[in-house]
C-alpha cells in the first residue's frame, strides 16, 4: 500500500485492536478469507439488478457469487428466500417497511431506550418520521440484579394492549441491547391476532441462532433481517429473508423485498461485500461455528457472574446470550455510563455506554454500559480470560466512586473534560492496560 498517511492510521487501528480486548457486543473479527473477498476485484463492478437480470454487462461472475450467497443464506437460516444486497442493517430494515407498509401506516417496535434499534420506529429515524410509530418498553424494575434472574423482560399484556389500540401493520421483534433470549412465539401470537406483519431483526444474535445457541424466529415470523458482521462474523452488510409463513401471508413478499432493496432504496450492490458474505456463510455452516456460538454464551455467563458478584446490577439479573447490560445507576449514579466507558477505554477494554430500562438520565449521558463476548471468543478467549476481564472491569469502575454527573449542561462540559484528563493520566488504569495488553497479545487476531 502506497498511501503512507492512510497506512499509518490503519496500522494504528490494527495495534489498537490487537492490544486491547473488544467487548462491544455488536463487533467481531472477520476472517482473513472474508477480508480477502472484500478487497477482491469485485470492488470494481457495477451490477444493478439481480442474478440473470442485470442492467450492465459483464456480470456472469457477480451472478454466480450472489446466487451462492443467496443459497447459503437460505440453507443456513432455513428460509425459502434471501436478499443479500442490503448495504447494512438499517437499509435492510427499511426494505421491510417498503415491502409491507405504506407511508403513514402504524408500525411498532421495541423502544431504543429499552434496547430496541433506531430503525424499529424511533422518532429520529425515517421509520419514525414516515410511519406512525408506537414503541413498547420492557417491564419496569428489570434493571436491578436484586431481582432474581428473569427469563423474559417483555410485558406481553402491555404489548397486546398497544397492538389492539393502534392496529400496527408491521411489528418488530429484536434488539441491540437485550441480554435474554427472545420468545418469538409470544410475539407471533399477538401479531397474528392483529393480522400484522411480524419481522425479526436478529442482527445481534444471528451467529448464535445458526450455531444452535439461541432459538430461531423462522417458524414464527414473516420476515427476518440480519446484519452479517456481528455474531455472524462476516463483512459489514445485511440480509433480508422471507419465511414460509411470510410467503403464506403474502405470496409476493419476496418480490416486494427485491423491489424494495433495488430499485426502491439502493443502487448497485457492493459485490465485494456479497462475495465476503458468501464466505462468512460458508464459515458459519462449519461444525466449529457451533462450538464458537456456544462458547460465546458460556463466556458471557461467566463474565456476568463475576460482575454480579462484584456488586453490579445487571439488567435481567444476568445473560442468556452474548450480551450483558449493566445498570450503573444504583452503584455509580445516574449517567455513569460515560465515566465507565472512558475509564475502561483507558484500561484497554472497549465497550459502550448504553441506556438502561427505566433510564434515570438521558440517551446522551446514559446510566449503563453494554458489553459482550463475540469478539473475544473469536480470539479464543475462554472462562479464565472472562474472569480476568470481569475483575479488571470491577477494578477500573472502583475508581469512579468520586465522580457524579453534574446536573446542568454547562457544568457537564468542563467536568467531563477534567474527568477525561484524570482518566488519561491515571496510573492504576495504565497498569491495568498493560495487563490487558499482555493477555490480548496471547490471543492473535487472524
Ligand atoms: N450499532 C449496532 C449495535 O451496536 O448494536 C446496532 O445497529
């Protein structure tokens, strides 16, 4: 590579990834084979349309690779139809709206502050602007580990009541910050009674589903969307699938999804991404991927156990998947997520601040942190490393006791600037970072 300026930055990012431990639950490491496909000659091609029906010439190889990706997705997720062209998760979800709704229709999804996704009808998203969005929350009081481990945080009576009142055309089930398994059949019963389309967004848990570590929604929903870069360990990208149940409700649903993706929302597909998705789907179909998925959950449970024993409040009281949501408000005060993210960054542990159910602060200064095990498990880390990570988190968080988020916006800016400086020069965090680096380097990223 000849561009020294960019190469320097790329090398810095490589070092950051190698020397730290990645705990953001939506991130992962794509294999060398996936990255090779991404930088292949397919980067150079335009291929608006679908296999056998392209607008430009020279697409015989693109057709082959796209058909391969489609077939692999269908087989892996056990669905009759897959569109592998969405650039990423948000366009994939928009395609579902375009295929099932008209502007102004009522739609419903889990609120962002309760762990849902922007594209499930949040008011700042196109999905909340062009549709009448109704949002459901989680049960109150779930963000506290003093409550015994719950197996379900959804209030189905309340969701049923909202559905009866608002009659949505489309309902979403799926989340970006939900630590327990989804019981899709319960959503299906509610959506079915209202005649609504039910779409499962499995972006976070797709790898767990195909690895047998989480139930599949396929028998219960009409549509499934997923990104391909999270637990599925592929390139950034997405897939929209239609189930047999979906085709029964609307035999034209696959055609409508294709039309929605192109020409409805996108232009030329990213063929290099399609090739890389095909590679990732092949990798996820291997027996070793099942071990990976099970280890992700096992690791998350061990990590959650250490954090809970250390006195942290976990939403749902623990985890059943790859993700842990810590509510810091009882231990570190409202809005403490911003402090925790920075302190842990300085210790070489990357995770993100996150809202918690019943958030006492705001989405900009949320009270929780969200972390997970997909990336560290890809590196080969197991229970022993999870104990180290958990203990390191507890030690770093113990430094935050003197800090509290000021009430006013003006006070906050100065306070946070000082806080950041203090964290950056904190010797205890620096020594934790060295320990993290030592462990991290024992687990190469391939
Ligand atoms: N940004 C993703 C996540 O972190 O969960 C959701 O789109």
